[in-house]
């Protein structure tokens, strides 16, 4: 979903090549050497907290912490400065990927193990029937995760999904909209394989968990989504929710190969193999970037404003806004801007993609971006991280709780 620097990608390939493959995985027919694995997520922006992995593969988190989602062993309401997370299951462990949900956080270790902490009221930590929240990183090793290695992970509002080394998908947590893809509306406190509908065959390369829906790109570059669809966020031309994985290939995706997908609050965007961008779903805040505020239930190409004649290398959907990185490493954002989460208070029409070059991002090449509910963060090519927008809980990481209309540097990065 997000671009990573080349050395990180090489590190991940070396790590993956060393894995012992579990042939009991339902996707075991896939060849690991042929799987188009996505670069790992190293910057995670939750609803009101943020986590990032430094060059030494150590994890730091900051922002809201009332459910222990920072992972520092406390439930202090806010952390305005980055805190290095090195306790519990992350003690003496390198972290290769991280993801943040509404009030929980999960990470992948260098051993391919899933570790989670924070709110667990709906089983989103994957602790097999235990719904007690955790304020320190805790291994999720039950159910379908038992004995298996994960290579990617993503968190929705209150559910979490992972991809195994063989391209299988495992999900757990909230399921009131069918976001787990198991054909039911029952929460699952135990990680379980998603092998129904369009995922009964084939393997998966990338995954994105939205607020109440989930999407994956298979290794054949086809898109599959499931869960809530009340705003057409699945992209199948309807507003009917899907309890099982459903192939998505209409609209601007017809006959195209999909490279990556991002699931936001109630909208979805995908980057195609040629670098073009398509979005669909809710659009009351202009989060689709098509110059209107009209919802669309089918994928629509986005190529106006700052994206005119531009190739996209990654896109990330927040709850009500969207940001993308172009081939020239420029940051472009659009959608809701009521807390200036777009990083520019002077935007006249937030439904038109606009280049963001304000604050500490001026003159910088952007390699990774993440959007939460009312704030955004980005990493530049030198490893520095900037955040902007709402900062009630210190989620901008600059040591204050003052909202920022332009990107400000996060303390201790790089």
C-alpha cells in the first residue's frame, strides 16, 4: 500500500527467503518465489495515534493511549513525544511492519510473528477468546496464526488481517459488517483463514483493512473486496454488503491489472500497474478526488488537479481524506480538510488533488504517507517524519497538543 525505500525492500526479501514454508496453509499451491509481495508498512497512522519504524527497525509510537495502544505499559491518556516500544513481545526484537486501527496496534517481527496491543474489546488483538485489552505488545499465536509466518498485516477500525508466507489471508476481530469475509456477521476472537468466495483459490500479495471493509490484491493482480458497502466502497456497482470475498473489476478497473489498494473509512482507492489511480465509494468530503462530492459505486479514474498526467506509486486513504505519492516523490492530498489534515489551509477546492509542499515537507521527496481520522503523517527520503492536522492527543508527535495547519517534524526522527 505504501512505498518503502529500496534497502527496506531488500531486507524484507532476504527475511522472506529464509522462511520455512507451512504447506498446511490453504494457499500452499502458490510459489513464494512468484508472489509479488508488497513493501512493508513502516508508518502507521491510526485514528488518534501514530507509530513508525526507524532505520534500526525499532518501533516508536505516540498520541492517544487510553486503551494502551501506544504499548509502553501504561494507559496514560496521551503521549505527545515518540516512545520507543521495547517491552513485552517486542523486547530485543526487530520490527519490519506496523499497522494502527481505531485504538489498537499490531506489528510484524523479524521472525514473521504477529504482535498486537491496545483495545481488544472485539477480539482485534487475536488472542483466542481473551478480550482483555493489553498495554504491552502481546504475541498473537492462536488459531490460524499458530505455527505460521506472516509477511504483511493491516488493521481496520476494530479488525485485523494478515497475509501468510504462502499468500493466504487470516483475519480476526469485529465482523458486524462481514469484514472478516467468513460468510457470517459474528466477531471472531480467534484468527481464521479467509478462504471463501473469490479467495477459495489463488494467493494474495497485498491487503488493506478499512473501517468496516477489507480489500486484497491477488498475485494475478486482480482485486477482491468484502464487508460493508453502504457507500459503494467495495466497488461492485451496488450498495449491498458482501460477507464473502468478491471480485472487483468494473468501471476503470475493467481489463486492468491492480498493483495496490487502500481501504479508507468508507471509500477505496487502487493504483493500477501503469501508475494510474482509481477511487470509489463515499465522497461527501471530496475524498475520491474527482472534483465532485458525489458518491460512486464503481471504480473511477482520478486524473485531475495535481494528478493530471502523473503516475502514482502509492496511495493511502484516511477516514475522510486521501493522499498519494507520485513517481517524482511529490505528496498530493484531497478530501476533508476541516482540521487541515491535507497540510494546506489555503486549498480552495478539497475535492481536487493538490500538491502539499508546506512546512517541513517543502523541498522534500516523500516516500511514505498515512492518514488517520483528522491527521496525516509522511516520511521523507532522509527518514524524517512529519505530521499535521488534529493534535488533541499529541498524535503529531511534536511534543504539543496544538493542531498544525502545516507539516511539523516529529521529534527524534530520524
